[in-house]
C-alpha cells in the first residue's frame, strides 16, 4: 500500500510500485520492500517540497545576492550552501 498522500495512478504511485517490485526481485520480504519503497518515495517528495517563491524568500532572509535571476534549482543550492 503506497504511503499516505500518494494518489492512485500518480507518478509517485508508479514509482512506489516499481521500487517495491525491484526490492522483492532482490529477495527482500514483502514488508521490507514496502518500507524501502515508501521511504524512497517520501524522500523524493520532500526533496521537491518548496516552491521557487518560498526558496526566494529564504534566499532573501539569508542575504543571497543575485537571487532574482536564479532558477529554482540554483536557489535550492544557494540556500542549502548558506545554511
């Protein structure tokens, strides 16, 4: 069963199923495969959690120069580096 908040048929649901299938193929128990798949899908979800606007606000608070011209990915790296 996919983690809470993952809609059936969504990209995250497909990722969960593929990871679980891969883990079972490697000899993991069904329960262990579900744990690994859920953890991986949740990690991916958390990684892309903030919007560009939220990252821009964080960069502004940290005083990062050139933030208005940065992409979301650049802002993520800059904020992570300054923290």
